[in-house]
C-alpha cells in the first residue's frame, strides 16, 4: 500500500495550538485520522458527554482527531431496550445524529452480550427461564427493531460480544445455555436481514492469546459457512504496560492468523493499562464483572505519571501501531476505548477509584508523548 506525505494541519485544528506571545505558529501535529488515512480509520468510543456537547475538550478532540465513533453504552440492551414493553432510543438517536453531523463512520455496539442485558430478557412474566424458541423470538425482535431503525445510518455492528472463554470454547452465557452455540449464527442472520448493507462483526478481547484467537477464527468460519457475511473479527486490544503483555510478536501473530484464515480485522477497544493488576488471576481479563479492593500498591500514580513510565507507554503504543500498520491490508479500523485519561473506564476497573493513564490524551486533553509516538509509527 502506498502512503503519501502526512498533510499538515493548521494550529486551529490541533490541540497543541499556537505558542502564546509569538507571531510564529508552533509546528503543527498531524491528526490521527490524517496520519493513518491510507491505512485504516481511527476511531474512539464516546459517551453522552461528547455527543450531547457537554464536554468541550473531548468534543474538540473527537471531531479533530477521529473519523469513526463507537458508543460506550447508548446502544447496549439495558439502555436502548430497558423494559419488555418498550424501547428508549433517545441516547442512540443523538449518538447517530452526532456521527452524521461530523462525517464519522458510525458503529453500533453491541447487539448481543451477556453483560448489561436486563434479567427480564431471559425470563418469562413469572420469572421463569425462557425456552429456546421464546428467547430466539425476543432476540429477533430486538435486533430487527434496533438495526432496522438505523438502517443505512449505522455502518457497522458489533453483533455478538465476548461469546468465548479464554480457551476458545463457547462461554456459558444465558444466550448459550438457553439457545445453544448457534445463538451467534442466528444473531448474525437477524442483523443481516435487518440491514443487508451493514458491516457485521464478532467482537472479543484477549485474541492475541492463540487458543482464544483460534476460537474466534473458528466461530467466524461457522458464521461464513452458514451463508452469512462477517466483515471482520474485532480485537478489543485492552493491553497492559507490565511486561508488555501481550508481546508485539503475539499481536502480530494474531493478525497474521486472521489474515491467513481469509478475514479482515478491526481493533475496537484499544487502551494500555499502566497500573498493576491486583491479583495474578486478573492479569489479562477484560471481563467487566471483575472486581478487586483498592490498595496503595495498586494505585501508585495518584500524583501523576512519572516521565519514565510516560516514555514506556509511548514505546508500547509505537510498537503496537507498527504491527497495525504492517497488517493494514486487513485492518480496517483502530478504535480507542475512550477519549482522555480522565474518563477512561480503567480508572474504575478492576479497582474502583484508581488514577490510570491509558490513552493518548491526558486529563486536560493534551496530547501525551504516546500521541507523538503513534503518529510517528505512520508510514
């Protein structure tokens, strides 16, 4: 793939701005979306703080730096379909309108997940577990209603989220227990029927782990064998700074395996956790139900990130983006999970109340050394 010279941006378009008291502008940084415009889209997950215009700093970063958006929660079942007798599209409508206003590639996240799904979804009116046919009917209604509402407007859907165990076998979620493994196939079928032009994805974490990666590829093959489109296998890429877990070599082998199997990929929830995990058992999990108690050792950077760690984070991001650029022929989008360190989910996971620094922009919305390292990884 050929790559042109990065297009410069005027000071008004970058967060660095101009030097105060100087007639000459500070050299402009390239934006993320321009730096990788020949490789892949660069996106971010956003909340109502952004799409309702409540946070001017995040709004400026999103509209300047990114060309794809994913909703943090606005399209999850508990928000959009909180009751058996009704939907609430108020947040989702504003999210989609925001993306259209700013020319974003708009993503829908997520149609089927075991978390953030109300208990009533799996029960009848008496509180008893639904049978297979009843739950399939409920799933079909939800997907057809939600996807159908945004047909032609939401360009890609995370159809099924986190259906696999760490060894690549199917997770024993309520969807799997009641319907069986083919709930994934049926979800893709309903989504494709509702919007045949939309890109459909399977989304999961820890796919650099060979067993889980192979499970995701096998699942994607079953979807394709059923005659259904799957545009990409989505790799969440919630990575760690400690011991560079997973290694760049493992990340590289993940995308090489996806390519060899004939699939495209997206990086969908990228961040780099700089804090230690409180227990070895939580070292690699991104399961939102994981919780641990606060200790001083688990929250070491309350006064700020030391420069040595800041530089380590920059090197970590640079090595990841070198891998992504290497596989730009199959990676269509790289999306960060959040805009600035201030609102990252990792401030509360798996320990609530910590001070984390996992993204490219600091708590004041300023680009960190990691930002320049990422732009420097572009070709």
